[in-house]
C-alpha cells in the first residue's frame, strides 16, 4: 500500500512542481489593495508581526516599496515567486524576469519575520551589485543590508553579517565558516548562526558546484624533488615514452618510457611507489595540462582557468601535488604548500541552514537532485510576458570540420544583417579558436575570456546592441541582463525589428540545463529572439556518451537530417547527466559520514570555546596537577590555559583525522575492485578512527597540561598553530578521482552495450 502511495505521489508530482494556485490567489488580492497602500505614508501596518509576511497586504506593501525605492513596480509573477520562496521553495524564473528584485523582496520578508538572511551569489561582483542595487528597498522597509567580498576585513565581515540581509559569494561564506572553526577566542568569530540561505543561480550552486570543497589550509613544509622530475619528463616524447588515452584524461608510460625514467633516477620504480606518484604528476602536468588553456601564468604564479566557465578561477588551485607539478613544469618556485586544516563542500555549507530557498532560470531539470540532497521543491513561475523566442532544431553534421565551416558561415550571415549575435562555446580553447577563425574572415568579435567579473558585466550588457558579435563560454551564472539595443529605447525598436538577439551554441552541453541557460539569453521579457545549436558526430558529448557509429548519414548537402540523430543527442545528454548524478550521489555518501563526525566534534569544540568544558575535562583527568597550578597561577589563568590546550589538540587531531580519511577514501576504491562495498569498508574504518581520535585528543591534552609552564607562552611549548592560513576552492581534479574514472568507464560500457 505504501508503495502505491509513493507511486501515486510520484505521478501527481510530475513534473515535480509546486502548485501555484494558493500564491496566485494572494497576489490577486494584493492587486485590490494597491491603491490604498499607495496612499500610505508609513508602509508597514503597525501590527505587522511575523504572520503578516506572506499576506496580500504584505505583497501590496513590498510592491509599493519597490516602486518608491527603485522605480519598478513588481509584476504579479514576481510576487508569486516571492511567496513560493517564502515557503522555502526554489523558483524557476527565466533570465531577465527580474529575480534580483524577487530575491530582495523575499529576503525582506524573512527579515521581517525575524530571520537573518544570507543572499548567496555566485561571485563577489554580483554580491556587491545586488546589495547596492536593492539597498534603497531595504532602507524603505526599515531593514539593513550589507555585502562581503574577498578583500573584506574581519571587521567589515562582522559588520556585514550583523545586517538583516547579507549578500556574499558562496565561497566567501564558506571560508568564513571554516576560519571560525579554528578560532580560539570567541571575540574573533565572524559568522552568525545560519538561519536562511537564499540562493541565486540555485541549480549551479546547489547541484553543479555542490561537490566542490572549500579548503582552509595552514603553512607546511614545501615538497622537494619536483623541479628534477619536471626536467626529466620534459625530455620524454609522446608516443615513444608515453601514451595518452583517447579522452585525454590519462597518460601512461610505455615500457620504453619506464626504462628511461628508471635509468635517469637510478631506481626500480616498482620498489618506489612514492616516486611513481611524482613521475605521474609531472607527466600529467606536462602532457595533459596546456598553458593558456587549462591555466595561465601571471605575476609568476599559476592561475587556473575554469574551462567550462571561461574565466580565471582566482581562488582555485589543484590538489597540492598537481599544483606543485605544474609550477615545476613552468619553472616557477613552488607556491606555499599547505596542510588542509579543514574543508567543507558547498552542499554541506548550504545544508547547515535550517531554511533554504533559491531562484534560477533552470530548476525543474534538477528537481530530483534538489529534493534528494536538500529536500527542496521547485515552483515553476510563468514568464511575465510569453516567450516568443524561436528555437530552431539542432543542426547536426558528421564531422567537427563540417560543423566549424557551417558555424562560421552562420555567424557571418547573421551578423551581416546587423542583428546582435551571441555565440556560446563549450570551453575557453574553443572560444579562442573561433575568435581567430572569425578574425580570419574580417570580423571583430568580442571574446569574453578570463576577464574580471565587473568588466565582463559591462561587455555582456552591450551584447544586445545593433551589430554586436559576442563570443562567450558558459553564460549560466553571469547574472547580467542583455537588453536589446543595450538599453537605448530607439535602438531597441530597431534591433527588435531585426529579430532580436540571436544565440548560437557551438555544441550541446553535457546538461540540457546549460543549453537552456544559453538559449534563455535571447527572448527575455517577451523580446523577439532566436537560437540554434550546431552539433557534430565528433563532439565530446557524442564520442563519450553515445554509441559509436550510431549517427545516421548526412544528406548530400552535408547536414544530417535523419530524425534519429536528434534522439541520439538527447540520449547522450541523459547518459552524461546520469553519470554526473551518480558521481554526486557517491561523493555525498562519503561526505555524509564525515559530516556526522564533524558536527559532533564542532559541538565539543564549541563547549570548550564558549564554556568551561576544557577546564572541566582537565580538572577531572589531572586533579592533582590542576589544584597545584590553581594555587600557583590562579584559577583564571589555569582555566584559560586549559581552553587553549584542548582547542589546540582538537584542531590538530581533526586535521590529522581528515588526512587519514582522505587517504582511506582514495585507497578504498582499489578494494572496491575486490568486490567489497567501498562505503561499508570506509565506514568500518572511519568510525573507529574517529573514536581513536577522541582518545588521542584527551591523551595529548593531558600530556601537555602535565608539563606546561603557565608562566611562558604555550605556543612555544609545542602548541604552535600554523603561521599563516589561507583558503581556496579545490577545482575538481581535472582527470577525475579514481572513482570518477571508474564511473566514466561504466558509462563507456553502457554506451558500447547499446550498439
Ligand atoms: P534575472 O536575474 O531574472 O535574469 P535581473 O534581476 O537581472 O533578472 O533583472 C533583469 C532586468 O529587469 C533588470 O534590468 C531589472 O531592472 C529589470 N526589472 C526587474 N523587475 C522589473 C519590474 N518589475 N519592472 C521593470 N523592470 C524590472
Ligand atoms: Mg540574475
């Protein structure tokens, strides 16, 4: 019976969207109140308690506040979105529908209910832009808003977090949480307890970036031997000494290569697994990572390029070994290597909030993930004006070369009409190739690559002008509106008459959501517009995720028109999405085990930091010593020292435990091949290791306490914390973890299985 119930729920829930009718009724009532509210001096009624938020009067009031403060009267659909978000849903609203305002009205609602709101952005630029843009609205409602960005000082952060609404990039929020976790003085804490997270570009943050770990590292000794390793592999040649697999994700030494390396190092590689790792890293850096595509070198440092986003990822680095190998390859001094003090995935960061809501142009396609990982539901809000964009069917070509020719012709023809053209590429390398080819034809495209966010926003804002030709990687999460005519009303009419913005995708993404985000750039707010994607049988999507040779043949003019081709593309996308979901699920299973332990240790740590738990523990563990010190140094001093000692060992042991778990997790996949369930295996060892860690904290604390000299600085007596800490995001290992590779191989088998 329960099964049937579940089945019915599934069917009724399809397509997984929240019923809007109750919200629409409230919004309709709000319309009737508009005139009366317009006449009010003081907008909020005097008896507006928490229950008032979400009523028709509330809607009428925030609408009027937006009109007065920003000169924009929120549309009914925007108010509908606000109500859905106040209920803790993720709203799907297309690009250009005014989600910034929807988010602000929602945040104001939560704040009026008495909850502090963190408005989560994708980058610093947008956090600041939105906080400043929406500032007058909050003001008028008697609320305060602030923002946090990379350069903010601890004082500025504390001040921003004290506001009713704080805008911040997801990474900054996470870094603040991480830094607070190693705080030894309550006065240094920055972040308030989490209450409401309001997430912009929710699918990107909650699903695509969910697995990205934010890391707090502390200075440690740099590695050695890397420059020699880099010099050694520089002398090796592809094909002879090593080979690269077809996906460009793996590199293998040939027997000849192994021989050469062993001779050069004078050792037998089999007996030195550590050296094998170093050779491998050096070889990966040398053969698989390309300068100016995967990374750039600027100011003597390696900066990663986030290929799918097409921008320099300032805060990111690869896992330490690989980062150092690339630095050695470029003959740069090794940047500081650090020990990971603690880390936190974006998913864990957001799940700390008891209330989560969000907004994005594409949520429905990830409704299952949002429910599975965050228990969130999606509300699909209709557009304010119907969308009249013309989405042409994909144009499919047998080869990459044929596609490229067609692409250039298409761009040239469209551009010649004066219609603004936006070309979306799959990665930075492609943008650059395309730029060169277009210049070869005498065109002058504007390429959005690795520029800073503010500059980018200015360029995007002009992408709708007459004759604009813009090439960009990944439009999702860029947050800037493309208005026809760039905001000039006269030109707007002219550009509209030409057909509006035309979007050309140079290939379908691994996820149809990203396709939709790109398309959605055209046809905003009922504007005319068009879109088309070009696909070739040699695109990565098809070679990786579709059966080989399954593409029907082309017509004599070189275009594949057989209807099965489109189905094939859709199938490949589904396989790719399935693989990515499985990777996400799997990471989450491990993270969850770790999260439980982390929550527990943090609770203990808090009791030590804010209370007397440290002193209590040591008083019981070493009663004689405690009394003795109390008599000589005084109660206050002993209690402070006890706190410092226990906090130090908690942090130290946790760091070591994390290192142990990460090794355990990497190693466990090898056992998976031995048919043991890797997660069970992981838990079997992680749980006792955690208990052992608790004992170790106690043992070390006692030991330090017994011999500590309280008249001297404890840091000099072995309690030395890292001299410097810094934060970064780990970019997914570009070659995937061992487990990711296993899954990709499974995808490969699925794909072959369908042949
Ligand atoms: P989204 O994030 O949904 O893509 P934005 O929040 O960037 O959209 O808003 C797009 C544009 O629409 C902005 O220029 C904004 O000023 C405008 N806008 C939003 N709401 C309204 C409204 N109710 N009336 C008029 N213009 C609006
Ligand atoms: Mg936006």
